[in-house]
């Protein structure tokens, strides 16, 4: 329930999620999209919807964050490359 604690927890995964975002963005969107922005959007959504997270372990949290990142990436690809 503590926003500061949640923020600190999410920050632990910033380097990992940034690496994933950079790899997933690929060459077609490099220069148009900052992986850090994508990760920040992921964190905003995770923060907003943390009450919906039902996991109990770190691997489940990481998986949940990866799902959010994948959804943000799909939105991004639709925006830039068309559906």
C-alpha cells in the first residue's frame, strides 16, 4: 500500500526492462522511440494497477511487468507501423 515502497521496488527492474524494451523495439523504431519512455509507461501502468497483481513471488512480479511492457510495445508498434 505504500507508494514510495512500490516505486523503489519497480526501480529494481528498470535496467532489465530497459534492456528488454531496447531489444524488442528493434532497428525499425530505434531513433523514434526511447526504451526508457516505454519502461516509464510500464511503471505508470503497474503503479496504477498494482492492486490487480495477484502474484506472490518475484518471478511472478517480473512476469507481470513483462506482460505490461509487451502490451505497451504492441500499442507502440500499432501507432508507428500500422495495424
